[in-house]
């Protein structure tokens, strides 16, 4: 009976539409390889950075309003960081869009570095975010700034880098985020489960999720976990997702709302787990393993 109720409830919720502006989002991923073994050559990094900017232009020219790079898309020297950000902002101004540029700033090679993103808009940089929860063995400088929600013309936006997102999703929901951008990195063995898990966090929090992933499945989901996608290798243009996605319980008092919300979240999550395969979509892109490129 519980399973039937969960499926029925989920099916009814999936029939609803969100009011408010829609946002065309895109994911841009990199060919630059970085890891514990060290950094690529300066020439490879420079070529990879130019490629990322070219892919960003492609996404913007195809109508994207929000472009999200994957985690650590390139490496930028501290002395050249502001010039790099200025190039991204010039694109944001030209196309009237937001670009979440995710990159690393080496401080001692890959032994110690800043793993960060800059939320670049036509009016400037709204946020500079450092990864808060480095995975064991990662040399990232830990970020400590308060979690922020950014007011955009199409809604309230927030972000997190990869492993940060599950821990911050509740905070994003409490701050009223409508869209959360997640630059991330995965590996073949976990693909596409982390992206599916991100969709569940969006259902729980009542916001849309855009997850741009190195070497794995990227995805955009609305607040009901419905996947949106049309894309190709390294540049994924997603269908429009709601800019105002926060769900509310209309006509119910605050006390009733507080009592119903945990049950709603549990049913949403249970129904999503049962139908995880229906939430899956694959952003076609190269898979890299053991030094070889393996098409999906």
C-alpha cells in the first residue's frame, strides 16, 4: 500500500507546472587532465582554457542563459586570474548571460591549490566560492565563507562544488534557492549515480539542479526531478528549467506545513529511488579511463 501511495503521489506531482520565468541552461566540460600526478604543461592548459571559452561561446550562441563549467575545468595562475575572469565577464556582457567558471589556482602545484568557481554576470562577479569539503587526499584550500543565494532576473541562484552539494542542499533550500549550479568531477565507476543523487537533493529541497561533470553524466533537473536535455559532446544544451522553482503548500497553515513537509520529503525521495531509472538521462560525451577515450 505504501508503495502504491508513493507512486500515485509522485505521478500526480509530475503533472504540475511551475509558474515564473524559464531558464535555458548549459553544461560545458573540459579536456584538461589534472590530478595528484600533477598539472599538464602550460601549453596544454592554455589550449584547454581557450577550448573552454570557445565551448562557452557555442553554448551562449545557442541560447543558454546560464552556463556551468565542470569542477576544476582548467588551472589559472594567481597572477593571471583577474584577466581570465575579465574574459569570461566580456562573454557574459555580450550574451547577457551568467557563466559559472570553475577552475583551480595552484599554490604548490596540485599538492595545495584553490578549487573554486566565480559566478560571472554581465554586471560583474557575484560570488567567488572555494570548495568547502575536499575529499580525503585532495589538496584544496577549504572554503569557509557563508553560503549565499544570489538574486538573478530569473530567480534565486546558488552553487556548490561536487562533494559540497549533499551537505549544503538543505541550506540552499532554507535560503530559498530556485536553481543550484554544481560543478563536479566523477569517474566511470560511479557514473551516473552522483548525478541521479543530485536530482534527489533537488526534489527534497524544491529547487532545480544543473550538474556539470568531468568524465561522466552531466544533467539538469527541475524541482520534481524531471530531466531536461538536448546536447552533444562537451557542450550540453538543456531545455528550459524553472527559474522560480521553490515549491510551497498553499492554503495550509504554518503548523500543518511543518508537519507535512517531512512526510512529503520522505515520499518524494522514496518514489524517486523506486523510479531512479526514469530520472536518468545521458549527456553524450567522451569517457576517459585508463588513458584512453571511450565513447559512451
